[in-house]
């Protein structure tokens, strides 16, 4: 199969080449997929995408016209792909449903601990040879009430770690996850209970119409004063402006974010020489009570290895006329008939 991998990073190139083992003819390019770069997909059967690529309806229609049949995203999230349009066009879409949930979970915990223990201000002080302690008093995780919104693959790992820390863990999920909660002394509760009772809330939900802006002025008003929020899922789970205003008012005391609502075309690229024109992002980066990382929660050697292997496995399955099974995103149509689909 001929494929083009858009937005390919130096850190994943070797892994993709090794996992491919010369089976498929893959062109690796660092450019994002946009209308300006779409011509690289000419003559290809498949596009290997990344969350910063544009897979909106106009792009999908153009890809279809160019003969592309398959899209495999090197991510769990598929919110950058218009799945419904792909389905209408008969384009098959696959993702990487699970690669290393520990990677995302450990990053959420890293943000949580760094904020709780003032690691960033401490580091800034050290650079000034200021060894005083007055502004560095932190809090323990032990005995804090921590809300996890979304107890899927990542949320479960977070619950496990927080249980080991001795936190009181509350969980909200649209599915019944009470059995899993029992194993980690967590309690499944309503979203409102999470908002009302948590000292720290961490979000591990996919971005969809039910989760877009689930953190907004109204939901923040129900939170405890001085709450800490962590988001390693997708930026638009938060209404960024309303979250920032609540941080300024000190309703939210600290904020850890690996993702940002308007990150497209900014995150994943080096803008040090062409400054970004986004005053809100600038304000978030400069704020002393915010810790922002550039969508890197997934970025471990362990995760990159599995992403490369599963990406190639998606191509293998499609080439042999099979559905990619759990990785299939074609709105359940293929999942229900997993064998020998006509490509
Ligand atoms: P998952 O599908 O295993 O789990 C998502 C959970 O959220 C499920 O249990 C689901 O029932 C629940 N959920 C869905 N809608 C909900 C709602 N409205 N309220 C409460 N719960 C809801 O996904 P995952 O692997 O845990 O990843 C979660 C998201 O994190 C992904 O969709 C992806 O967007 C993001 N992610 C980001 C990174 C990163 O590098 N920052 C890495 C991996 C995943």
C-alpha cells in the first residue's frame, strides 16, 4: 500500500520505518495536512495523520477525489477528523485506541505534583540563587479529594496512582464504572458532585459535543474555591477564556494543561522565531499559577513504539481486506462486521 505520513516527527520516523519493515511504500513528511500540502497525498492509498492535521470535510472530499481510501491517525483522539463525512465518502478511518495509557496518566500526575509542590516557582527562584521558602509552601495529594472526569484507559491509570497516594478519588463517567472504582477505593458520582467536592479535578474524556466546554463559567461556579484543574485530554474541553478569567479571580488556584483550545497550527511546531499572535495563549504561558506543556502527554518512547506498530498493523489489515477492529472509527459500521470488508 502507498501511504503518506503527514506531520511526522523526527522522534517517530525511525520507529515507523522499523515497524513497516519495507512492507508499505510510506512517504514521511513533516508538513501538516492542509489544502496547501494535500498534493503529497496524490497517488497514495492511505494518509497517516496526526492530531494537528486538518481532516475536515473539504480536505476529505479532495483526498477521496485523489484516490485515497484509508486514513489512520497516529493518536487515540479523532476530533480532528470529520468522521461522518469520511463515512459518507466511504473512506475508512482508523486510530490507535490504546498505546500507553500510563503515559497520559503519568503526565497528568506530573502536572498535579508540580503544581501542588510549586516546582516551577522553586526552579525560577533557584535560577536567581533565591533559596528562601516563604512562597513555596505546597500541599500533599494524600487525603485530598480528587475528581477524575472520564474513567477510560487513561482515567483508570490515574485512579490507580492516586489511590496509591492515599487520595480520596471521585469518578464521573457516562458508563457504569463502579466495579473498577471498587478496586481503587474510588466512588462513582455525578458530575455536579465532582465539581462541588473536589480539591483537584483532572479530565480524561474525548472531545465531542457532550464534552466541549464542559468546564465553563457556570460549571466553575460550582467548584470549590481554590480548585486545581488538570487537562491532558483536549483543549476545547475547557472554555479557555472563562477558565483564565476564573484563574485571575482566584476561584481556580492552579491550572495544569497539556492541551489548549486553539493549539492547531501552533503546538507541535517551533515558534521561537515567529512569535504567535494569540494574546490568550501568551497570558496563559506567562501566568505564574499555570503549567502548560505542548501536547506531549503521549510522548514517551514506549508510546511511540506502539503507535508506530499499530499504525502499520492498520495498513496491513486494510490491505488484506479486513477491518481494523477496535481501531475502526467508521461509526461502528465496520466494528460490527470485523472480517473481510471490501476495501
Ligand atoms: P478512553 O476512550 O479510553 O476513555 C474516555 C472515557 O471518557 C470513557 O470511559 C468514556 O465513557 C468517558 N466519557 C465520554 N464522554 C463523557 C462525558 N461526557 N462525561 C464523563 N465521561 C465521559 O480514552 P483515553 O485513552 O482515556 O483518552 C481520553 C482522551 O484523552 C482521548 O480521547 C484523547 O483526546 C486524549 N488524549 C490526549 C493525549 C495527550 O497527549 N495529551 C494522549 C492520549 C489521549
